[in-house]
């Protein structure tokens, strides 16, 4: 398993390095594997296609920093990790988001943010006994905010992460805390 992860990371780094030099449309599997120092077929031992590679990169990078702290009590830290990760990789993700052949990555991005918000919300309410109506309201609110957050993050990356992650984090935290006070 560790060897598999290491090989995937090498392939991912090769792809990310190539995106700094070549437009994504022109990067072939052969280019990626030549950069990684592996034979072409090795790519298909680990990934189905470039989309699979791009989604794995996001999943792996995000989860290695967030997974150990994924509880409601740490939601501000999780948001900070997410923002700083996207900001430090904004050139790469802007290229990914703007690439029409990888357009379905935006759907994966939304799905990932929604799952993260769902997990945090479930953790927040885990000790409470909720009626079916309350559960439905919470799920509706979770969907509303997760779609809003993912779309906001998408546009934030496209706008070169302005305002910077520190300011954007402060605004989003203030927004969430304000919303929690209204209820």
C-alpha cells in the first residue's frame, strides 16, 4: 500500500510539474510517465485516466492535512487548511478548473466539499436526538451551505485567491459564526 501511494505521488508530482510548463490539453500520459521515470503502462496500473489522476491529487492532498483533525471542534482549522492548500496551488487548480476536458472535476470538487461539510455537521449533531423534520432541515441547510462554499471557493481560485487566504478565512469564519448566532 505504501509503495502504491508513493508511486501515485510520483506520478502526481510529475503531472503537476508538467502543468507549469505545458497546457493541460497537450500533456499526454506518455509525457507524465516520462517525467515520472516510469513506463507508460504503469500509469494505468494506478489510474484510469487524467481525470482520475486529478481527482486523486485533490483527495490525497486535502485528506492528508484534514483527516487527522476532521471534527466539528476543528472546523476553523479545516477551513484554514483547505484555503491555504488551494491558495498555494492556485495556478494548478485554476488550470484544472478552466480546462473543459476536465470539467467534471468541478463536480468532484463540489462533491468533496459537500461530503466534508456533511461529516462536520454530523459530528456537531452526533450527541443530539433529532426529529425527522430537524434532520431534514439540517440536511437542507448543509446542502445549501456546502454548495455555496464550493462555488465560492471555485470562483475564489479563478480570481487568483483574492482576498488572500487569511482574509478570506476570517470572512468565512465570521459568516458561519454570525449564522449560528441568528438561529
